C-alpha cells in the first residue's frame, strides 16, 4: 500500500527477551557464586569444576521447569478467559456488541463511531476483538510456555558456561579474581544489551545487573571462606 507507515516496536520481544535475560543472568550469577564459594572454601580445582557443572545442569533444568509452569499457568488462564468469552458471544451476541461499543466509548470515541467500529470488528473476528480490547490478550503478548522454557534453559546454560570457561583457563591461585572479574564484565555487557534491546538506558541496566551480581558473589565467597575456615 503506497505511503504505508512502518514502525518498529519492542513489545514483540518481551516474552523471549525476559526469559533470555533472566536465564543468562541467573546462569552467570549462580554459577559464578557457586564456583567462587567453593574456591573460597579451599576446594580443589576439580571440585570447583564439578560443582560448577552440576550447578549448570541443575540450574538449566530448574529454570526450564519454573518458566514452563509459570507461563503454562498464564496460558491456561488466558484460554479459560477465551473459552468463557466464546460462550458469552454464542449466548448473547447483541449484549457483547454493546459491551464492545461501551469499551470504545470509554476510550474516547463518540457512540455512533464506537458502535460502527464494534460492528465491523465483530463481523471480522468477534472473539479476537473481545480478546484484544476486553481481555487484553493479543498474539504479540500471548503466553508461550514452551518458548519460555527452552529460552530460559538455553540462556542459563550459556550464562553458566562463562564462569566455567574462566575456571578452566586460569590457575587455582587466580581463580576467584578471574571468575569474579570475567563474570562481572559479562553481566555488565548482558545488562547493557538487554536494556538497549528493550529501549531502556544502557548504563543504568548494566550497573543494576552488575551490582546484584557482585553482591551475590561477595556474600557467597564470604560464606565459603567462613565454612572453609570452620571445617
């Protein structure tokens, strides 16, 4: 269509972006903290690596299960709402038309135009119109449990692999500063990229993620050092 205006919005990224950022961030923070904690407790390099690998596998499975259950519950709620709306459309079509008209009037259209819009949208896709404008359910923001689970597990594994690479690459004497430093750099990059993709401030996003990652590693290292001294 000539003169058609195209805009790029970020709402279509919300589902997978949330799962990917959460998974990668959790992978880096939890695995780096685990590795640093075991190292601070004077664990041998082999034990540190085994602990990190175990944390990667367990964390990825936990993220996948948690995301699937959470998003599946949301999807079930959406489906139940759609089933109810479908039944209401079949039982009282005129009433549903009046309801949709009232929604558009509430959004600023005059009654005649609101009624015309409601009639035309319901003639095209009655359930879709009510799902979008009455229930707030759209294809863009629709819950996708499988996508969320796979994205979370994969991104967690990728994030968790980064501290493990540092463990494998440095001598035992440099393990704690190397893993901590590499992990914080990765967290800063991840926070900045996520903020950029989501349309937020890059510096603020990077600082926020890095701060909480550093805090988690510091606390875990302190616990590990205390545990190692006591034992």
